[in-house]
């Protein structure tokens, strides 16, 4: 979670939509008055954020100028501090999941007291290989070089880490070259399982197309293939042959894999496997060798190692143009930040970061620590705090607060199903007007589930209006079918709820049988953020 605090006073004049706006001279109204009209313009920078707050066309609070306006995001709020001092907003920026923004405003001073940008991710991390038990381990560090920690260290040499988009799993190669396997660390449990471990094969260079599909390089019998493995079905897809290949990297936006190939008679060149057409075509044709691609997650631009035979040795090139943009600091590997604004490279001195157009700066990891396998990861949060779940349906969306303390097994089951996207294939199967909406049956008729029934768990949350629980099933609770109460239901013989709709209950009450659940995801709810002092 990144935060930016500071006293920012209201400006004398503001502008919105080309009109002059007079500043608010009065003290702020209770934020309940803004329930349908508050609007925030958010400026987001690496490690910083600021906000302009409007009520209708009235400028309520304005920060000092913070840079180019094209970084502005328009957002809407979804929760309010009961004490009336904080507004929380749900924002979206390309390349990021939905995140929360907390704007703290003094009620009697018209000052923006601070901004907290938070998401369901713990933090961005730079991952790399570092000395370990078997020769190398996987470590992670914050972009500023702090909080360095070992992520995984098995008795074998661990290398080439890749973080799944959901932030819970890390794939990596383990073993000596020629007999490596691909393992997956589940950060929630600490368990490590083998994804690919086949006698006579050497598996390396794992990368995630999504949370279910992993791209790998497989060498077998002197030949190399690039394969996509589906974790759910166990099936594999092999790239059409194109000479010797290395360094496959999936595009975070999906649809393609970029790799190095020697099939074009000019040393190593970059090529692209289009997953839609199943065709492979050349991307670069520079003199010398190009390898180790990294892909900007927003615009798809490729950075890569390039050796043109000059005395300076390998450098990092950006883009496929002739000539490309070249960073002349000797480097072997590169990685983009998730927002695409920051490029990190591994040089002989260690990991260095460079924003576009700015001279080299920072050393997040020194050469005695970082020895290879540079990548960027976004770790999901693992703490047991309450979570906010977004439920998008045919009629709109609602926000559900889930607290594992109420029904631990049921809450964990629900959040696990959210994380796997289970509900995105289901429909509403029953509605009792004014009483309850029921959904989450994979069969669509109210008889199926994600597994065997759960045991009953007593909860302090009775089935009152807005509460969310699993349906009764036999002596226990259904494994996936949800029961959303539209009224107080004291007559029901039920152990209680694990969550509550905190916004959007009138929307969800309009659901009808057959309506689809279009999308589900969660954002963390951090109680301390609301009451922390700036």
C-alpha cells in the first residue's frame, strides 16, 4: 500500500469543464450529503497521489498542482467513515485491478489531509535470484531497495521467478540446467508443488498468461519447445516449430508470447507467437543478437538485451524500430513495473531503475545480492482482515464485506471461490421478492455446488437485511450457493451469515432468476486506514 500525506489547502479558484469555480468558503457539509454527488479527480504518481474533490460543480478541496493532467482519473466513492472525515473511492486504471482511494478531508478546515491508495495487493516487489541453499534462491525487495526477503529457497538451485496475476502464486525453475523442473509456491499456505517434472526434460523460463495457464521452455532430446500448460485441465499447447528458441515471455495483456529465435539466419532475433492465429513471426532484425525480452503491460512495447558487437557489450534496447531506443548501461535483463512507467534492468553492479527520459537512478539490489532472474511481481495480501468483494451482475453491482471472524470456514470458502472466478459462470437460480436472492449454483437450478456441504458454523451475524450467507443444505451449509437477505429473517433456522452488503443492496434486490453474475473480485478493507492519524 502506498500513501502520501501532507497539508494541502483549498485554492482560490478552480476549473472544471472549462468553467471558473468559486471555492467553498463554508465548512464542509456532513459527507452523507455527498452520497450521490461527490466527485474526485485523482493524480497518481510512483509512490504518490493527490486529489481534487468536487460536490456537483462546487470545488470542495484542491491540492497544489501535481503534474500533467493526463494522469488524472475520475472516480466514484463507495464508503464513508462514520465520523464523516474520510471518503473512500473505487478507482480503476488500465493495468491495475480496482483499488480503494481514501481521501481524508478536515470538516472544518477545507483541507485535504491525506490520500491513501490501497488495493488487494500487499506491495509491488522486484524479484530476482540470490545466493541460496542449492546455489541460488528467490528473493524480493521493494522498489526503493528496502524490505529484502527470501521468497523461496529449496535444496536445489531456484531461478527465473514469475508471479501469477492474482498475486498468490510464484512459479520458478528449480534444479541444475539439463534436469530442471517448474515448481509453484502457494503464498497462502507456503506449499510448493511440482507443475512440470518429467524424466529427461529440462523445464525453465516459466511465465503466466493468466492465473491458470503457464508458459514454459522445455528442452528434450536436444530440441527446445515453448509450451503452454493449463493448470486446471492438465493439457498442453506447443508452439509451431521455428528453429532454436529461448526466453519466452507472455504478454501480460494476453494473446501472444514473445521469444528469442535463431530461425532467421542472423543470430538471435525476437519473434512473436500469436496465440489467436497460432502463427510465429519475426519482431526484430537488428545487427547482432537480441534476447531476454520484457513487455510493457500497458502498451505492449518490448525491452530486450541487445549485443551489436560493440566494445560496450550488451545494452538494453526499447522498441523494435531501427534504430531502437538504447540504454547504454551494460545490462543483461529488464523488467517493467505494472504501470509501465518504470523500467528496471540488471547490470554488473546490480538492479537499477530508470523512468523513461530520466537518467539512471536507484539501486534496489546490489550485485552481491541479485545474480539474475529479474522480474516484477505484485503480491496479493495475505492478512486475515475483512475483505470487500465486488459482485457485478446483469442489473448492476454490489459490495460485500466479508469477515473471516464470523464464519471462518464459510468465509474462506467464499473468498477462495471469488479468487478462482467460480461465480462468473453462474446465474441467479431463485428469488423470493422482498425476502431473499439466491445464486451460485453451477447447475443453475439450486441443487449443485462447488463441493460437499460445509459444517454449520454459529455466527454473530444473524440473517438480517443485507446479510450474505450460504444456503442451508442438509444439516450444514451449501458449498457455493449464496443467500442474500433482502429483509430481516428471524424465523429461519440458520447458523447465520459470513458477510454483509455494504453498498448496492437496492441494485441486488432487482435481480431475477436467470440473471448472470458477470464478474467478481475482491479489494481489501483496512479498518485502520479510516482512523489513522495523518
